[in-house]
C-alpha cells in the first residue's frame, strides 16, 4: 500500500506486507495524519473568496471597457466610411463643373449665333475637354471596332452572318467604358457569325 504524507505532500509507496499489519499501519498513519494541525475555521476568513470576488470584478470591468472601446472604434470607423462615401465624389464633381459651364455658354450662344461651323467647333472642344476629364479620372472607352468578341467586355445585341468576320465585332451600337481597367459598362455590339 502507499502512504500519503500530508506534511511533505508527497506520495510515498510502502512495501507490501501482511494485510493485518497493513491495516494497523494504515490506521496509525491516519491517526498521525489527523493530528497534523489543520487550519481552523477562524483562520479561513473570507479573504480567498473576497480576493476572487475582487479579481472577478476587475476582470468584468476590463471586459466591459474593452467592449466599449471596440464599440466606439466601430462607430468611429463607420462614421469615417460614411463621410468618405459622401465626400469621395466631391473632387470629381468639382472638376466637372467647368465642363458644365462650357455647355451652358454654348447653349446660350446657339440662339444668338447663325454660324453653325463655330458652334460645331465649340461643342467639339467641350466634348474633348470632357473626354480629357474622364481619362484623368481613369475612365476609358473600350475599343470595339474589328476586334475579337469578348464576353467580358462586350454585349452582343445582334448577330449578322458574315463568314469572313466570324467572331469579330462588326459595329458598335453603344460604347462601353472601363474605370481603372474594370468594366463599368459593357459595349453593345453587332457580331459577325
């Protein structure tokens, strides 16, 4: 049988002996171990419980503060994103205002002018200014004349039997556009078959 020494808090194996002797020895060991001074109930005050209660309260407080900090962070980033979305297009609109002003001037002079060539030239200048503005902001027209049909760029609205133009774009009905190499509008085209 083995013996547990409470003072050393170690498990000490004992050699095997006669069962009667072992029982007597175990009884003596129990009596000896019982005589070891155990802490009285007076020594066991609420200190361990109070310490654990205080630690639990501190952990709860830390946990609640972390939750509050994270909630504040989430609200702040959501507000910043909303403001970015609202004002993100501001620079685009500010830069397009001169083109709108040019259109207004052209429309004003249409009724007054009898020279159609100068009106045409003015509208072409405004158009070029607008295309330049689009290019500066990453918008490009998709090249579609006499190129192979690609479903990522084009939308076929008609198919015309043309053996020598099989699989090629024959005509563009509506231009397509890319924004920073991402299709924002597919080109509507006629495809040869």
